[in-house]
C-alpha cells in the first residue's frame, strides 16, 4: 500500500557513507521532531535527476531552511558510494542529505517502488517529493511516469 498524507513515515535502518566509513541511519530518527523535505529520484547520475531534480533542491536549500525545513533528504535506490559521489559531483554536500536505499527497503515500505527493468535499471523508486513533519507525511507529490512537474524544488517550496 502506498503511503499517503497523514501516515507515519516508516522507520527502517539504511546504510550511508559517513566521514568514518559506512554507518547506519534510522529513517525514524531523521524524521522525528522536525520538518523534513524528502525527494526521491529513480537514480543518481541519470539525466533528469542530475540536470533538474537534485540541482533544484541544492539551489533552493536556503529558501527551504528559511521556511522552517530542518533537513532536505534525497532518496534513491542506489548504493552509498554512488550517492556520495553524486553529492560531491553536484556540490550537494552540506545542503542535501543523501539517503541511499541500496536494497529498496524504504522505497518498498513507502509503496513507491517501480520496475525500471525495461530501461536496464532494475527495481527503483518512483520520482516523488514529500514534506514530513514530526514523523507524519504532510504533503506527498508523486510524478506520473516520464514527468517532472510536481516534485520539483519549486513545487515543494509552495507547500512547506
């Protein structure tokens, strides 16, 4: 079942690359007690994700913070090394928290997975963005396949 507005954000354990190497991160801890904007991309280094989606959030990070957003999180079904490299390649370090969902555990818990096998991508996450406040989903914008309209940074700035 797909997560919807009002639902509690799932708490799962993921791995990310930190300053001292691989570390655990609990998604419940990220979302607890504050306002977070999370956006999901089908894959790091893919065309729309790299040219539009991530740069929009990087360029608007300060505007989100001025509206009370404590953290901006980028989710992708990619491994921690790829997400770290993608962050560095896009000057996102310090602005966007990269959240690798290498096994798709969180993406499936959200009910927002997609099958990209026809494009050689395997199982991935849909393109979407959400506002989570104190662990509950306040807004959810899921793109139709092949579109990039409702999950952009500019669209999300209107709802935070």
